[in-house]
């Protein structure tokens, strides 16, 4: 399979130029996908440099094993990026020089029926990145009350019609359990105007994907851990695709940049906090109009970068 069939990487130049500050360094790519970022990092690294890359999806690891078969500077592991500390420990690596996450799903995951990531294919409504662990989306859906469904769709899909959608899902399930993506589309079709159907489905898929994979907690855990393993002056770059993720990154970077959190009026700082990060871009970086024209998936991308201070 050609690289661009698997995935077209987003904001590549912006990520690589801001991330790689040491050509002999060790870099962590937590979301390997089609290996787009990893390939570009390897291009600028010297023969001493290294990339440690993780993905939870077997198809991404399989694709990249072939793509990078002769690359000695790369270690690929099927793992959750939230376990960055444990992964580096197992490799006996104390410090790295930068880490990147490109959140969400790859084009391959959207465009292939096996993952159940898209409403365009009739397949199990699964949504797990790693099919060997966790609970598929349809099971969560089957075992949730109307109120729980409303909360999932409201909190993680940010859909203002969450209550109406939850009722439709409950009513549908009285006749037939939702198992496939087709079932889900049928249930939602009954209450959504045709011109809003795809928007609603995208939000519902996003909501369940976040829950099934515990995506927001993975990101929080990663941020709390990565700051301890990136060396002084090393960078952390995160590309996110929706406001829930971007808010977590923005708030974390802002908080870690602050050297004092005492409540005003402050005569003498007593909180003992120190600044652990410096934001490289105060204003979020987004793709150019040209990039969005060439790759519509880039349209919601937001890049934030911070430098570790100690
Ligand atoms: C947008 S794609 C990455 C694309 C990649 N940057 C490229 O240029 O080809 C996101 C990838 O992250 C993986 N992923 C999502 N959550 C993960 C997690 N917690 N740990 C490891 N991989 C994860 C997905 O399986 C998917 O392959």
C-alpha cells in the first residue's frame, strides 16, 4: 500500500521543525499511524539518533514494519502512549529529546471497514484502536441507560441534541439491539434531518470513540509523564483535532508554564510552584488554506508545542 493511501500526515513541517532540536537525539512518536512523522524525524536525525514509536492498532504496526524494514534507528512497539515512562524504562532509556502525538485516527482507520470507525461501512460498531482489549462501543451502548447515553453524547460529542439522540437510541434498542454501524445510522436517521445526519453521526462516533479508548485520560496521563522524561530544552508537540483535546493541552501547557499559583494579592509567593515548561507558540498553529484544500482531514488540526525547562 502507498503511504498516502494509509494516511496523509498533517502539519508535517510545522511539527518537525519545532520538535527536532538535537539531530543526535532520541524522539518518541506516540501515534505512529502510517509513520509519516517518524519518517520525517528520521530524515533529519543523524546516524546516532533514534525514534521510539508506539501505536495501539495492529494494522499501523504491520504497515510500518514493512515501510521501515531496513531502518535500524527505529523501535516500534504496540503500546499505549500513556505508558511512555514504562516503555522507556523497559528500553533502559532515561531521557529523550522530544515527543510528539498526532491524536485521533488515521485515514486507513476511517477508510477500512475492519475498525468500525466509519458510518460508511456496515460493520460492528466497535471503535477500539486495539481490538484485543477493552469493550467495543456497541457493548457500552447496549449497557447504558438513556441518561448515561445522553451524558456520553453531550460530554464527548458536544452535541446539543444529546438528549434527543439518547432517546432515539433507547427506543431503537427496544426493538433491536444496536450491534452494527448500520443499526446506529438507522436509529439516528429517525430523528435527524437528512442535511444534518453526517454531522450528528460524526459527533456520536467521536463521543463513543473517546469513551471506548479512554482518549482524554490517555492524553492527560501522557502529558503528566512526558514532562519528566524529556530532557532540558527538549520539546513536546501535540496535534489535536477537537476542542476537548485541545483544551487539555492548552491548559496543561499554561499551568506548567506558571511559576506561581498563589491567589492574589501576592506579597510573597508561598505556593512553591516552579515553571516546568515554556510555550513555543502562544497562539495555536493551524494548517494553511492550501494544506486544507489538499487534505480536508487537516481542517480541524491544532498544534501546540512547549519546551521543557529543567
Ligand atoms: C492521526 S494517526 C497518526 C498519523 C501519523 N502521525 C502519520 O503521520 O502517519 C493517529 C494514530 O494514533 C493511534 N493511537 C490513538 N490513540 C493511541 C494511544 N493511546 N496509544 C498509541 N496509539 C494511539 C491510532 O491507532 C492511529 O494510528
